[in-house]
């Protein structure tokens, strides 16, 4: 089940890479396209690449590299950019990877 979801996320990556339309590529990243799953309520949903970053804190909080980057973006957000503690580009610092990808999409409009 999980390996099929990963394979389908790879299809999303391929579609993003092959797209010449930034809006379409961003939609695939944020909403998902190929990787469906069944949630706790029994509803079929799409897993997106974006959700891997947004929903990852509980799984990754003990990982040294995740913690390193999270703390680096905490410092960047609060000290360098003067944002509210715990924020980076106006979003929770735990979502730094998603924030960076969305920033890159915004640069390519």
C-alpha cells in the first residue's frame, strides 16, 4: 500500500518536472494527482507532495537533520527577518520545506 503511494508520488514529481505551466505544476504539488489513499473515515483522498512537509512534524521531530533545518529557519525567521517566534515567511517553521517550495513557485509566475 505505502510503496504504491510512493510510486504514485513519483508520478506527481514527473508531471511537475515535465509541465511547462507553473500554475499546473503548483496545483499538482499542493493538491496531488496520482497518490490516492483511504483516510480514517474511509474516504478516498489524494496525498500531495506538499502534505509530506506540512504533516511531518510528529514523524520527524526526533530526526537530527530535520531538527537542524527547523532550528535554522527558526533563527532566520525570528532574528534575520523579524518575524514572530516560530514563523518563517509567515508560516510555522516546522513547514519550512513546503514554504521554500511555494516560494520557488511564486518566483516563477
